[in-house]
């Protein structure tokens, strides 16, 4: 089953975290996870994906304007019924990543996605809205990102296989 980790990244942090999340997802049987930047999308792969994880840098305590522009002008894929999840990077704790995640989730709901947080109910590490890393994350944050990818992939398998 295909799973896309789609991100915007200017200076590489969000791209790095996308790679870690995809690694976690690829640990799950039956999952083929791939990362792609919003400027370089494999149309066929995203259309065939049962799950799409979106990642953004935090800009002024929200998601990046490039991500917003992409949703408004280029998001021509049918995402309805696909599993959706989110992650963000920020420069400092309390930098607004939660709002970036919630705004992205709002857009994904509009597109008909089935949203999954990675789950506080799955125990530690708790994930409330999605994965967050300070820049590209310290060791603990990167481990959480990997577990997050694995959980989203497991949920996709549970729902769609
Ligand atoms: C225009 C702009 C606004 C930013 N605003 C915030 C912010 O509000 N809070 C924060 O923690 N980091 C902020 N940052 C830092 C980025 O979110 C952070 O460096 C991020 O990891 C960059 O991701 P990238 O390397 O994938 O581009 C901002 C960066 C830019 C360029």
C-alpha cells in the first residue's frame, strides 16, 4: 500500500523530518512510503496512496504560505477517503506548530480526508495533533517522528487492507 509524506521545506528541516517519518512508515509490512516536496510531486503515487502525511515549517505560528498556496492553487488530487496526518517543524518550543497542524487539518477535512493524530490513546509517546520537531529534531523528537510514521502506516493497513 502506498503512503505519501508530502512536505514544504525551504531550509531542509521539514524535509529531514519527512524522511524520518517515511522510514518509520516503511517499517510496517505492506507499506511503501515515499517523501515528496510540494514542488516535485509524483502525481500517480499520491493518487494511488491510501494515506498522505502533510508536513510544514511553522511560519508566524501557522503553516507556511507556500503550503497554503499549494492547497489553494495546486491541490487537484482527490484526497477524499484517504487517511491524513500532519507534522510540523518550528524553531522553538511554543513557536506555534500546534496552530500550523490544526490549520492544515482543517484544509484536509475540507478535502474529505480521514484524519488521524497518531494517537494519545496509543500511549507514549503521546501525539495530540501530529508530530512536531524543533528544527530537524533532537534524538528524542526524531524517535517520536519515526514512531509517528509507523503508527500512521499501521492505521492505514488496519483501515485499508
Ligand atoms: C517566515 C518565517 C516565519 C517563521 N515563524 C516561526 C514561528 O512563528 N515559530 C517558530 O518556532 N519558528 C518559525 N520559523 C522557523 C521555521 O519554522 C523553522 O526553522 C523550520 O524548521 C523551517 O523549516 P524548513 O527548514 O523545512 O524550511 C519561521 C521561519 C520563517 C522563514
